[in-house]
C-alpha cells in the first residue's frame, strides 16, 4: 500500500511581506513624511477659513445691533422721528459690502480645505489609499502658485443677502412703514403719509420712492445670483476657467 504524501506550501519568508510593503510605498504618490506635511497644510487651511468665518459673524452682529438701536430710538416715543430707521438702512448696506468682501476670502480658504478633504482624506477613509489620478494635487499646486478668488463680488453679496441681510432689511422696512402708519396717531390719508415721510427739504414722495429703489436693488441682486451656488450644476460660469472651483464642484 502506497501512502500519498501531501506536500505543504513553504511559508513565505518574512522579508517577502516587507518587500511587498516597501513596493507599495514606492508606488504611492506621497511618502509618510509628505502625508504628515499635507495633514499640517490642511490644518492651516481650516484655521484660515475659521478666522474669516468669525469675521463674517462680526459684521452681521454689527448690522443686527445697529438695527436694534435704530428701532429703540424710533419707537421710544410717539413723537420720535423715523429718520434713524432710514439711516440704519444705509449703514446696514455698508456692513453688507464689508461682509461680501470678507466672504470672498472665506470662500477662498474653504475651497482649498474642501479639496483636501474630498481628494486626499476621502480615499484614505474608504481604504483606497492616496490617489492623484485626476491631477488634484497639480491643480492645488497651481492655485498656490497663482492664487485667485473663486467667487465674484456680486455673487458674494447675493449669498449674504439671502442668508442674513434680507431679513435685516425686511425688519427695517416693516418697522419704518409701521412707524409712519401708527405714530403719532394712526394714519388717515396719503397727505399725512407724505408729511410724515418727508426728510428736511425732500418731500415724502421722493423719500419713499428712493427707499423703494434702494430695496428693490437688493431684491433683484438676490434673485439674479440665486443660481450662483456650487453643486448640482447650479453654478454660474466665471469669466475665465477656474480649475480649482471645478474640482470642488466635482466633489460636491
């Protein structure tokens, strides 16, 4: 009787696994040290975006506090003038200008952080390692060489209007019209309205028409820039091709 001898596969040498691991590291686009450096770079981008986000909150707070102060002065007594509500509208517009400018810089740093999150950290979270097949690293490098803002000033104004300032302007308008309607006594005719709305040498009709034009401008601007948001194809084209912005849109 012949006994069949079953041969067992020889165990792989320990240095084979080390060699395979070393081969993978050689094929990786970044070394361990470079990955650590990119992690620190991401922390820096997040810090910058956080700083500018805090500045956005500051200008919004100024607008809210100014409007609240104007409301207090206007409704302090029945004989108080509605002029503070007119002036605060102009002041809020100045804050909107400041905030739109700050928003452009906040968006600039936020886009960089978003690209690192989706193109660098994202594949690692999925266990796919680091990939540079779509050239995101080169696009980001070019943005560091020649940085530029990724959103126009008008788009920034429109976003801040829809987010915060439309509500502030609405409160200001409603309070102003309410003041004209109830103080010092309830309104009974249009002649009284023109008298109450008059400011110095400017008749009430002119003041109200100027206010209508002022607020209509913000309404039109908010509607015109409504589809300027990134993602889902609802993005308005910039004058020149922005590869960084396109990369961020792909990840959205």
